[in-house]
C-alpha cells in the first residue's frame, strides 16, 4: 500500500539536517543499515540508521553527493523530489566542517 502523500512532504530538510549534524557533533550515533558498507560503494545509495531515522545517502565517484530519502521512526518520509520542490537538500545545510566530519564518520561504519 502506498503511503499517503501528506507523509511524503511532512519531513522538512532542516529536520534531516539536524539529525546529520547531531552525528557530526557526537550527540547521535550513526549505524550502517543493510549490507552496503560506505567504503565499498564507489557510486550508489547507502542507508544509515541514526537513532531510528533511516537516511539514504547517494555517493558519487567516491564522495558524498546528496540525500536521497529519509524515514523517521514515526513513519514520516521525504525524498529528494520533495526537498527539490523547496530547493534544499539536507546536505546543503551542512557547514564545510560538518560535511567533512560526516564523511569521516561514514568511513568508520562497518
């Protein structure tokens, strides 16, 4: 069954950004979700779990590229299409330091 359209647009990029920032600051823990290891993917999607938030990130040519989707523990969901309508990818909200820190954390996930 498809999720209601209201759930698809109910998760602002800023909320996803905050979860990613929490990982950078060490106040939340990221874990690998599924079989894909960040270091083993050159280009493609990798899903991480941040305290129950499932965040799918795209890696392009070995580098963090964009946030593809996020589902919260309470079932809210948004993806790159709904964020594009508002003009903001959650990763674009990260500072240069935060983005570098996030990439370093992703490289340690096993």
